[in-house]
C-alpha cells in the first residue's frame, strides 16, 4: 500500500500537464500526505479484517473501499484545516476539491490493491491445488507390477529366509504408507533418504546383484529440512526401471547429497541406454514424475529451487538444488 501511494505521487509529478514543475519540498510534502493516508487505510483494514472477511465477498470489498474512503475524507479535512490555520490554505486546492480528490484516489487505489491481492490469493490457491493433485498422482508411481513382484519375491523368501522376508514386508509397508500420504503434509530430508533406502533394499532383493547402490553423504547435512513427500524415491524408481533393468549387466545407482551454507544439492546418477535406444522402448511415467517433482519443489522452495535431468556418456543424471536460507 505504501508503495502504491508513493507510485501515485511520482506519476502525478511526472504528468506533463503544463503546470509548474514540482520542487523537492512539494514532492516531500505530498509524499508524506500520501504515505500517511496509505498507512492509516492499511491499519484500519488490518484491524477490521475479521469483520470484513465475515461478509459476502462483494459486500466485504465494498465495505473495505467505503472505510478507506471515509479515512481519506477525515484525513483530508484535518490536513486542510491544519494548513488553513497557519495561513497556507491558498497553496492547496479548495476544501471540497481537496477532500473529493483525496477520497477518489484512495478509493481507486484501495480497490486496485484489493483486486491484486484477490488475484494473487486465487493464483496461490490454484498452484496449491495443482501441487496437491501432482502429489496425489504420485501415489500411482509405485506401480502395481512393483507391488506384485515384491509380494512374489517375499513369498519366495518366507521359507528360506524369514528374517529377510519380514524386513522386506516392513520396508514395503513404509513405502506404501508414504505413497498414500503423498499429498498430506511435508516430509524431511531424513525421511526421504530413509524411504529411498527402503525402496532400493526391496529392489535389490528383487533384482539381485544386477543392482548396486552407492550413497555419498557429505556431512553436515540439513536432515530436518522440510520437503514435499516422494521427491527422491520416484527418481530412483526411474533409475531402476528405465536404466538398470534394461541393461543386461545392470549397474550402480549413485546418490550424492552435499550441502553448502545456502544450498542443498541432490544428485541421482545411473547407467542408461542412449536416448536413441530409449526411444525404441515404450516408456511410461518418467517425464511425468520429473515434471511433478520440479513443480512441487518450485512451489515449496520458490524460484531458486532447480532441477535438471539429462543423459551423457552412458549415464543419466538428475540434479536438484534447494535453497537453505
């Protein structure tokens, strides 16, 4: 509101209407008056926000503009009376012209500001709904065939290694619990890493020695950093399904976590067929998961959150940068 008030003063001062130019004293006095009005209107709207918000939307907006206009009328009358008492009223417009102009400008600026806030609020609600929809869609990222293969693998382990089968069931339970809660609340870096370890443990039991995993954690790391749920696991699932599983000898997935004072870096790298060979094999979901993760990270961390993925020299890598301040 203060910025809008000062902007109006600057625009009026720059209008080429043929009137005498503005000197510094006039600019300062008009700016002080405009900022005083803006501050008074802002305080009044903040104090009465609960009452105004309880009204229907259009009625509340009209009431807010009416209150702002009333504040402008009172403030303009007080200022004009003060200048009249010291004999400087002739330097200002007439009493009713001064009050009417002040009320009109304040009403227009208040209506413009309220419209701007309304649009921004609606845009944020839409982004939030879209982010939640993306998170809900990720619940289907743990595909049914992964569940069926895992259950078959666990059934085969029950007789020869019950302890390993029990651990696999617990890991699978945590994995699906996280998937079902993907749109509800935040996770943390520690929880995301733990979930990724459980997912890879299940895949290693299923795929066998073809899947190798290498973790590189450079401490200290912000383990309590709030993050959207299911950020790391879908990247690892893509690495297994679209990389390791399509190579006869398998390969090693390297996960690296490094933190600087202001940025957290996450990197997932796996051997993969070149894009030309990948194009000949039907793929489902890889691009969708990456777009969804990038969208949710951008919503959670702002424009400084970055995600880049690409193939180079026989390896596919996904890199994520998250601000820590």
